[in-house]
């Protein structure tokens, strides 16, 4: 009598620390941006073409721009994909490798903005596209190019190339570069057959 043997207790776990921490940080930045009329976001979480190589804040922005978003809809759209794809990628590649891939993608898209455009860039869309292309490599073996990768690359990158002609083309280039980073990471980190 009074036995709890039939009760199953469940607890919430911090199952994907990199993805969840990124989500918390991006949400905190959005909240700070909202409270300051986007002053914090524009000053610290966006990258601009007039980067000063002598200013440490500008170097920070080269990476931090992936945490800044223009509005809550922009943030929620990106977080949806990050939370959907990220945990499986973090489990497959490991937290350290995923941080490395996020940082490299942030720097690549940031440098593209500095050298190629006249407007600034903010948001995690490049990371999202990196995750999308990287996830298509999830079960690939070394020396293989999965058909899912080819189809996703054609659909997403093709769409972005077409969109570049009708919209601001900065974010589309960031999406394309993020996707290319994901494809390169997936190809470079695929395991030899039988491993």
C-alpha cells in the first residue's frame, strides 16, 4: 500500500547545450534590442561593411551578428529551424564541432558582408542554412554525395539565387554561404564506410 512502483517520473533535460544556449542568447539579445529600440542590436549584434579592423567591437560583431534579429518574427523563424535540426546535428557531430561550424559560418557570412555589400547583416539565417545542408549529410559515408544533399542544395540555394534578383540580396548571399559551409562541413566530416 502506498507504493510508487507504477509511477514514471520524467524530467526536462538540457539535451543540446550548444543549440539551447544559442537560443537563449539570441532571445536575450532580441529582448535587449526591444527594450532599447534596437540600439543594442544595431551596435553589438549586426555586422557592417565599414568595419574597423582596429576596433574590438567590430571584430566581435563579425561573429555576434548571428545572435541579432530585426524583429520577433525573424527570430522565431530562425529558432524554429535551429531547434528542429540542431539537436540531431549536435548529437551526431558533438558540441565542440557544432560550435566550431557555427563560428566559421558566422565569420564567413560576416566577412562577405564587410567586403561585398553596402548594408549590414544580422540574424541566424546563415546558420539555419548551414544546418539544413549539414543535416542532409547525416547518414553519408566518406566519398558519397547523398541525393538528399543534391536535392536540398538545388531547392534551397536555387531559391536563394532567384530571390537575390528580386530582394535585398544580402541575406540571400548569407543563406547561400551558410548552405555552402554546411555542405563542406558535411562532406569533410562524413565517416568512412564501415566506421
